[in-house]
């Protein structure tokens, strides 16, 4: 494998680069170049340390430069604004390659030398993929920590190694490193059975460095106590993959929000991703609060109770970065905690990520209407890799076409989850109006709820309002991530193609039975074929 480093000069250039396998670490190899005009003094790159040199260029080198550009096929991507330099390394973990680029100037007859250090990581250089335990030759690189002599792999570790290999068959981690990580876990939790139980539940633990599980459990025990931390880890072993320094700083901030260690245990057990959240304080979040409330006095009035609560806490005065912004959005400490209890993943994001969705809702519903809608549906603030502001606008315009602006605001105040339907709602309503109701907008307005039921959007609202994560917490040991569920009447699920006319499910519900005529008697069919008379002779 190779890493590409993108260099963006001021003028367009052509670049040719090929590294031979015989190049050693630190060797200087030259890359002929042709530059249109003078070489710029500003050369931006990412992660590269560069130095500039100047040297004379002979006429032979100048004549050979254009030919070198035509001979080889460099692994490079060139356009008017970008140059991608590919540096390939030999098998190994990290290598430092000193590259010297010769820039030829056709008019000036001189060249400059650009030297930079490129850190190249090659994952292919690790040991090959291991075969099954029953077939491969066992490792001899396992050493005794005291004598330094080779020692055989422990038999108890074979169960964990087999589970790890079945879950990650493409892993190239050497066997002796996996055994050392397994022994470290067994030492922390007091036995091989506990280590095998944790790895059976979450094999990804062995993919981390040796002290990752130890450090994570240490800081969990520091804030929850050893007994509670052990219960939390065995209930959710994914916690052992979190970084210890992140847990150390995040736990006090979460305790300032949830209030007790019992609540914290329940929170991180169900949402282990909250062990890594951006941190802040009310002072840092004051610009976001002013943007929501309008002025500093209103921000201090809304956040006063929460600030006193955090100041009285025995822990450091840190909170999740978005916590003050959520208090300003929901209008108080109590309302914000109700929203957090409904959707704890709100604490995972930055406060700035809520402002765009809030501005759209205020534009559509007004300040009070947006606040009331968010209190009923706080999941609308979650960042889910969706263009939620556009979804809100499309759904609002579709309802506004039927009920008007004021009627739509009243309907959204009662049922804010309708805004989460996005483009599915106008597609379904347009199909119903054109093909089922003869173009009558009034009939569509009268049968609005029936149309939602016929098109399956009413059932889809249960998915939209489901608590996140809706597929459950995902870890790499589960395989591929679940695909996004688009629902009926989406462009992605259109049977005529994504760009075709809007089509989707339509259920012709049975109408209410008409009152039967009392003079008519219902008959029951016994048999469809007449029975033959049987006679005896």
C-alpha cells in the first residue's frame, strides 16, 4: 500500500516520481519536474516538513528532464491545482523517506530542490494472515518476562485466539502480541475464564494496545468504584476499548449532568460511546447560548440554575460541550434534562451543530413553536448524517399547501414528528392528489390521516420516533454496519428508479360496511358441487 500526500502549489506543474525497491531509508532520490513560471515561495502541504535548497543545473540534466517525464508511468494524479506525490516504502511499520524534487525551469535554466520528510506507514509489511490454530505453526516469539527465554503459548488462550480469528479473519496481528494482550486482561480481571468471557462477548478488545483495557478499567474504577466498574464492563465489554485519558476527563463531566454514579453506570452501559464526548464549560459555551437566547442577560437567566448546580458539585466544573446550549434551546434545566433522558446521544455532539436545525425550525414555526416542537421531539436535533433542515422545509411546504401557514403550525405543534418525513411526505401527497383523488386538494386535506395510513407513512413514523440508536449499539465484532432504512415513498426505494415518478405502497383499505337490508337473508355456501344420488340395486 502507499499513502498519497497532496501538495498544492500556486502554479500548475507536472511531476514524475518512481521509487525503486532498492532505495534505503533516508536515501535521496531525484524527481524531474517542469514548472510553468517561477516556483512559488508558498507551498502548502499537510503533515510534511519541507526545506528549500538551490543548486545549478547542467544542460544534460535539463535535456534529460522532459524525457524522464515520458518514460515512466508514475503513480501520481496531476491537475491544475493539485499534485499528489506517492511515496512507496518497503515492508515495515514506519519509514522516513527523504525525497528531493528537482524543479526545472525552462526559461531560467536553473532548478530548485525541494526536500521534505514523508512519514509512510505500510500495513502490508506486517506478518501474513494467520491460518487456523489447528493447522498453523505456533509462535516461538513469546518470551518469559523474567528470564527472557522462549515459552510455549498458554493453552487457556486458544479459546480467545480462535474467537478473535473467526471474527477478524483478515487480522495480521502477530500471535505473541495477542497472547500478551490476553494475559494482561486475565491479570486485570483475576483469571483466564473472565478474560475469555470478555473476549467472547467483544473480540475487538484484542485489537487494541496491551494497556488499553487496563487503563480503561482503572479510570472506570476510579469514578464508579471497582465493583460497579466490573459490573459495567461485563455488561458492556466495549468499554474496555475506550481510551483511558478520555475516560478520565469525561467521567466527571457526565457526573455533573446525571448526578449520581448509579445513573452514570446505566448511561455508559447502554451508550458506551458517551465515554468520549467533547468537553467544555458555561464560559466557553456562552457565545452559543447568546446566539440562542438573543443576549447575555437572557442566557444568564436561563443557565443560572444549571451553573449553580455544577458549582456545587464535588467534581471539576466540566460538562459536555453541548450541555449549556441544550439548556438554552429547551428553555431551562428541567426541560433540557427531560430531553437528555429521552435522547442521551444529544450529549455526543457540539453545540454549534444544533444551531442550523434550530434556525430552520424557528423560521418555519416561530421561536415559541420551535421550542415546543423540540421539547416533544428532541431527536430532531440529532446529527445523523442527514440534511435535516431540508427535510423540515420539504415536509412543512407539503403540509402548508393543504392547511395554510397557521394551520400547519398548529398541526406541527401537536405532531412535530411529521417534519421528519422529509421528501417522502410531498411525494405521497402528490401521488394521492393526482391519481387517487382526481386532483382535488380539498379531498386530500380531509383524508390526510387516511393517506398517511394507506401509504405506510404512519407506520414509518414509529421508526422516526424510535429512541436512538435505532439499530442498537454497533461494534466491529458484529460485522457490517446496518444499512440506513429509507422507508416508503423515498427516492431510494422508488420502484421506477431514483429519478423516476414518485411511486410507493398504497393500501386500499376496506370501507365501512353498509347497513344491510333487513329483508335480505344471508346464505352460507356449503358445497360447490352437487352430490349425486346414490341408489342401490
